[in-house]
C-alpha cells in the first residue's frame, strides 16, 4: 500500500474519490498524487504542507499586495 508523507494512503484517496466524486479520477491519477513520477505536479502532501504554512501565518504581519514598497 502506498502512503504519502502525511499518512494518507492511496486506498483512502480511492475511497473518497468513489464516495464523493463518483470515481471522477482514475486510480492511476490518484497514485500520481501519492507517489509522483512525472515531476510536473507537486505531490499532495507537499501542497497540504504549504497550505498549512499559509494558514499558520499571522496576517497582521503581512501588508496588502498593493501596499508593497509604500512603507518607509
């Protein structure tokens, strides 16, 4: 059984795909998320990690994009 770094197993993704998405994606596509071979798309665990880092950021310390460079 293939398992991603964050513990999500391929069989879990297959079950979620079947239950909630009517098997929209093939098992081969889901296997690419767990164990990327093409190198074009980031694996799911790295995307989840990046999302967690974004959510953990204190937005009070981040200036809006349009305000960049306007502070002295």
